[in-house]
């Protein structure tokens, strides 16, 4: 360690050492995915963000505590809406006043949420407590053990069986299973690196193995970004970078004060592989200082098995030595290369860490072709040997093709699930917007009325072009098909309301603060196109439109408040007689309608309504939002250049398997104006039993002699499913063509580099 370094020991022997700053190194991240780098801007934290969090108990019910650490508590909770168990990590109350701890807690959640990978635990939400304070992260509930527990349990089992003859077989099977788990860990870490994120604390206790062999990389609390030039916790030339991690798993270059890189994470993975292979720690010591000195000097324990009768393959030793090399330049270029060598070891193929010399090539070939090697001594079996070789090659080819097909279908499944997630995320935002609107409406209806406040809700008759009222700022919109106002909302009283003029004036004044909020919700409903200013937002709303078409509020006295303002409601219109109003009265939760055609020209829409209740549960009104299908149609009708050649059709199905909308827009037949629509059933009956499970999946069909694949994924918020029908042969051919092109490009690049 460098002179002037300091040391302190955290819970679980995690240490942080400050040393002289060194210039960080930048490495190219290798990945097979198209990813977006996680940036500091994405993780920018402001205490004001915490004010927008929903209370935890509005979505979850805590049942019991299962773990507690120095800063947080892990509890089991029940999702009130989706009826599933989740894990809730809560920041301890005494730490809520520590701004740095709060920021780190939120930053960990933001980093983890950017890493959407099967082997990285997904986060569901971040919430506050009921009173507005408190911080909680809801995440997937994992039932299983961490790798540290599995390693310790296996050592105990080996000690019990070492006098029996099956110890070697048991350790071999254990290693094979754990190596398969480690490959999944490497894939997750490689994915994080491709996003520009370094874990910095990879160790067995941070790797969870589920009951069904699913693998998760946990605890991204001290992760850092590759773009962060100042280091974790350091900012200037005179500041020293802070080194976080666990002794024994921190790379040598980090111990001596260097910056953490992707290669440093690889070193920790190599140390884990060391312990898997030997069933003993790679570095031991009586204290942290001794462990760090051994790490710095590359004094690892001997690479021999803990139990003498169980050996370690020389190929596996080569992989371990390369991954744990003291000099980062001598390690694998990328974590994905490390994972590839492990896969080769499991398959019995030649390793990058230990290229075969001629004798080993022959030995490896003979071990894979033992029948052929035996028959080569007999000349009269040469023909049979040739046939055997041909059959074996064909078998390997079939296996390779099967693997390629499996990988291709998995990739397609992931693509469809990502598109379903886009739709799901869109409607989840609509739910959040409506909750915000209900909360603000409740505040306006319950507060003391303020006099002399200029009303922003104007009688709907004044929006008529015939009224000639210039003060309402009417603007012609080709999207809405009628004159609207983005500066004012409209209010309409039902014919049955006595003293309607007085009531209209009163409620228009107290609800006027909602109009700016309605405009912001309208604009923010399109996450892909945030305008720079109000002028651009208004122009976009009039010429293109936003996913939210209308925002409205109906009161028990029959008053109807609508935004954008317009004059097209019939004189007899009474919100209390509308289905969206009646449905919301029967529940204190959000209610979705079936899709219907908007009477004012916005096409297919879905309405979400929710009752506004007072402090004693009394009905103050019903709030609603109409959202168009335009945003979904962008996903459905624009498969993109990559999938245009093999994507046959796309559908949104409801919970009963009926087609709500498809890429052709020809499946819904209108009964009458503004009514619900009749939706045809999905043409392939097999999907109905599959959708009942609420999972994602795929199945093959044959249509007109063409093999096609039906791929489906859930849209959880709405209880829908996104379905895509694919020309299977076209998809596989397109994927093979791209892979060939990529290999050719890589070979060309390698040739140019050698020159």
C-alpha cells in the first residue's frame, strides 16, 4: 500500500482504503447486446425526487423481517395489486438524516434498475413511508442460498463422505454445477460492464442461487461507472480515490491505489473460481493488512484441492491463473472471454488460457474419439471408422445447430419481452399520473377556498367558435379535429344542477390550480420526446399529439371539468351517468376501461378512472385519463429494418385472449359512437391455456405450409399480452446472415490489426 493510506473495516470485513490517486484506464467493453451506457447524469440525485415517491403501504403489505444489516432491513412484503411476494429493503430510520447514506441508497437503486438482465435482481419500485419519510426498495423475492452458504455446506458434506469411495464423483458434479452458475454470473457482470458499470464487490455471499438454479448477482451498493473519472467518492486532483470491496477479492492494482476497472471485477470472479476448484479460500490471513499484502504480492494459496483424493484439471488451473494474474494486462481482455473459456472447459474444448500443443491436441482428440482411436490399429475396420467419424460429425453439427436455434429463439423471446415491457412501462406511468392528479384534486377540494383567484376553468360554451370569445385562446388542432385550448380547461354543468352558475363559479376557482398540472401530465406522457419549452409542447400537442388525450374530473353534483378545453360535450352530458364514473365509485383503486373509439377523433383510447375520496372516505369526485393507442401502435407497426423481413403480425390480447389491437388495425369493429368495441378471438386456440399462466413463452404453428413461431409476453399493468407472429425460417436465416457478417467484420478487423 502507498504511503499515507488509511484503512477502516466495515461490517462483513468490507474495507475502504484511501490511496494516492492514479489516472484511470479506459477499456473497450465487449458485448453482444446493443446497450446504453449508464451515465452520471442518469444517477443525479436531488432530495426533491423523494417527494414524488408513492408510500410503500399504498402498494405493499409488510409481513415479516428476514434479515438486518448495518444500514438496512430486509422484509417480506405482499404486492396488494399483483398478489405476489416481494422483498423490501428499507433504510434504517436513524440513517434518514444522513444525506450521503440516503443518496447512496437511491443511487444503488438507480444503478440496479438500469441493469435489466436475467442474472441481476430486478427492482419493482422505490417508495417512501406513509408519512413521506423513509426509503424502501421493492425487488424480486429470491428463495435460495448464496454461493458462500453453498460452498460451506459442500465442504461439510465432503468431510462426511471422505471415507467413502464416491467423494471424487461428488466433487466433480459439484464443480460442474457451480461452473455453470459462474458462467451466468460472468454474463451478468459482462452485461453490466457493457452498460459502463463496475460491481466492485463480487464475492460468494453476493451471488444468490435460487431453488430452480436461477442465478443473481446481488448488492450493487458500491458499484461505480466507467465514465466517472474521479473515482468512487473522490473528486479532484488532491483527493484520494476510495477503494471499496472485500479483502481477498480486491484486485492487486486496486490494493496499491489504482482505479477499479472491468479487469478488477474479473479478478474477483477468478478468486471465486479458485475457491470452487479447491474448496478453500484463495487468500488467507490473520488480519486485513496481511490479506492485502498477500494480494499485492500475488501470494495466493497453493492451487491444490482441499481433499487430497480430488485433483484439479490443468486446464482449470490455467483459467484461474489467467483470471487472477497480478498484471491486469495478462488477464482476459473481457469478462465474456473468461466465461467463454469456462464454457470451453465444460465442453472439453481447447482453451484460450492454455492452447493445446501437438501432444495435447492428439490426446484431446483421442479422448473425444475413443472408438475411432481403438479401431485405427485394425485395417479391416477403416471403413467402419470412416462411417463413425462421419456420423459423429453430423451429430456434432446437429448439436451445434440445435444450440444456435435455441440461442436464436431465446434472443427473439427477449426482444418480444422488451417490447412488452415498453408497453407495460407506458401504462405504469399513466397509473402514476392519475394517482398524482387524484391527490392534487383532493387537495383542491378539501382546502379553504381562495377568493379573487382567476379561474382557469371556463364554461364550455365559451369555447365554441360561434361564441367569438378571444380570451379562451382557441387553437385549431388536426390531431383533436376540433378547436381546443391548452391554456384553459372547460367546465360543464348538467341540466339538473340547481344554481349551476354559482356552483360552476365556486368550483372553477378552487380547481383552477389543476390546469397547469393537467398540461404537464399531458406533455410528460410521452417519455421519448420531452419538449424544451411550453411553446414546443403546445406545438407538439396540436400537430402530433401526446399519449394522454384527455384529463377530466367529475363531481357528485354533476359538474364536469375537462382538459384541453373544448365545447363539444352535448347539453345533456352528465358524468354521473357515464360508465367510467360509476365503475370508479365501486372501488378505491384505479379502474381501466375496455378500448373504445374517441368521439372527438383521437382514435382508439383506453380510459383509467379513480375515485377522489375525502379524509373519511367520502366521495369528492372521480378523476379520469384517456390515453390513446398511438404510442402502442408505434411499437406494433414499426418493427424496424432488423425485423421487417420476418415479422408477420403483432397483437395486443386481453386477459381472455381476445384481440384488442393488431399491427393491421383491422381487428376491431365499432358497434356505435363512443361505445366499447367487439374484439375477435386470437386465431390460434393453443394460446388461451398458455395465457392463463400469465407467463411469457412461444410455440410453433404451420400456416399454408410455412413454419411460424408465436411469441408472447405479459403486459403486467393491464393484464394483457403482447404477441408477435414470426416467419421462423426467415428469422433464422436473417440471424445466420448477421452472424456471418459479424464474423467476417471481426476477421477483417483482426487482419488489419495484425498488419
